C-alpha cells in the first residue's frame, strides 16, 4: 500500500486512463489468448472499436481525445499547421491547444491530476500536481514538472519516445530493443506514481506502440520477418496493462484507449508532387523547401495526412483562386482525389471530407478545405521538394487508420456503440462525478 492509498478516503470516484497510441482494436480482440489482460477488461467491463477523428494523426488526435472537441475548437489539425494569413508553418505544442483538457477540469474542481507522456503537452503545465510531457518534447530535462519528477525518472533511464531512426535500419533488432527499454521505463514510472501520488485522475500514454506499428505492422499482418517480435512486444504491453490494473484501488475505473487504428502500408503517396504533376501546384524556385516557395499561380497545396488547402484570394498571401470560384475549384479537386488510383489499380482515397463536415469552432478559420481519408495501404504524405515520385515506399510498413481504434472501459455501466474519440473526456468526467454541460463537447458520455 503506497502513500496514495493512505491519503485517500473522501469517497470521490477516480479514473486511471492509459493510452496505447495507435493500437487497433482488431489486434487485441482477435488474439485474446495472446493478450489476456485486455480480454479480462472486456469481460469484466466493456470494449469495442471506436472511430478516430479527421484527420487521424496523433498531433490532432490527442488534443481532441483530451478535450472532447474537434480541431476547430482545439486549434490543432496535425503535426504541421499554417499561421493565419501567411505561408509560415509551425509544429503545434501544448500551448497551442486552445480548449480545456480533461485534467484542467479536474484541477479546477479542486481535485488532483497526474499526467504522464501525453503527446502535445510540452511544455508541462504547472497547474497540475505532476506532468511529464510526451511526444514533441525536446528532452526530459525540460519536460518534467516538478523537478523531483525529472530526478526520479532519470534513475529509470526514462525516455519520452523511442528513437524512430533505428526503425529505418534494415535490421530492426536495435529498434526493437529500444522499444522494449522505452516501454519498460515508462511502465515503471506509471506504476510508481499510480502508487505514490494522491490523484483523482491518472492519465498516462504509451506511445511506443505507435512506433512499433509503423515499422513492424505489416510483419504482423502478413507473416513477415518480425512477426514474432511484434507479438512479444504486445504481450509485454498486455502484461503491463494487467499489472497496472491490479495495482488500482477498488474505487478507480480504468480506461485504456488508442487515438487511431493501424493497418499495413503499401505505398507512400506524395500529394504535393501529385498536385504539381496535375497542374494544381507549382514553385517559384528551382530548389523548393517549404510552403512559402509555392508560386503565385498555385491553386492548391497539401499537408500531412491528406489535408488540402485551396490557395484562396484574401486568405492566403498570394492566393490564386478568387473567392467566387472557390466552390467549383474545391469540387474539382475533390473529384480528382476520389478518382485517383494507385499503381495496383486500387483507389487511393476512401472518401474526401469537406471542412464544414468535420470542423467547427473558434479556430475553424485555419482548417483544411478538404481532408482525404485513405484506403488501407496508402499513406498520405506531402513535402515541398518539387520533384520525385508520387507513389513510393520507405522504411515504414504500417500506417494510421481512421477506424479500428480501441476503447476498453473497466466498468459494466459503460456502453460502447457508435463511439469516437470525442466521447472519452465526457465519459471520464461522468465517472469522476464532475459536472459539465453536454453542449460543451462534440461527444457524449458512454456511461
């Protein structure tokens, strides 16, 4: 029994959320004999496939999952966003998330939150009792609050993220070893603060699962060289979930969820090169490197993953498409995307979502005009090199998917049906007995 157990006794319910970035529900549900701890949560509570968000990219997903709001409210659309009224781009960080996080609501109610390794939370907030920022943090020395957290984590050889460059090597052994070391240290840290902290909400994320999926998922799905290593890694994750669950007091509800699904990758699709070849985009320099290098007659450009922007007069600095032609130009681009086929003759895009369908809120003005949701096997890229192949392959063999996202709730009172990421924050608040207005969220409680 840790300090946490000795301090409690006020009768308020608590929630522990463990994120498993990018873990598809099918992987877990179709292999219950391999992953008995996930299966036990499903048997004792509830589990199911949910939908991710548009676009299904971690930098946008985690702000939406932790606020219950779409990117039009969070202000984060992906790993790279565009400054309003310019061609300048930036990588959104924690301070760029414009909506209240679930742990903000917990703290504001006079209760306590411990937050560890959540993507897009750098720099760490000082208004929660503990925070270790996750993906996009420059290093542990600046990512942990308070300072004694950093000191303890250093004794574990804690790392915020696996080294993805190791996955680019043909021999994945070093990458797999690094993935194990990363998840080991994060488990030890989670277990330590679950037992020692006085918290009402514990919120921790294993992102290493996403990294392993990017470099080994096709090995799993198609019986590749590293299938056994993939399974062994996930058996470890399952074991850690079980051990964390066992350590929780009876008044804590455990939620385990991913932010998107995963599938095998066959082709990388470089959409700015496709736009260039199709006459939608051109560059004003022979050696382009960034968005600002597009020429004045460009009609459209793209950001990952599958976000398309019309180069609109009055919105973009050198907009080439008059406002009265916007609808027609966007409709044509949408039709062209829907018709695109890959080298294998399969359609690249499953559907194209217009911004009005996916985004609403105070920050919808920077939303992409279209978002392409790919068919399985086509990973949508951008880049501003001005040359190269539209269809290519790289070191990754796994890609994000909109569907097949995982949600496990260790409570028989929860019902997962037609759910998505937006439902998780109101569900946590309901389980904590914290008041909120249903209209505040794009989702609804599953309890």
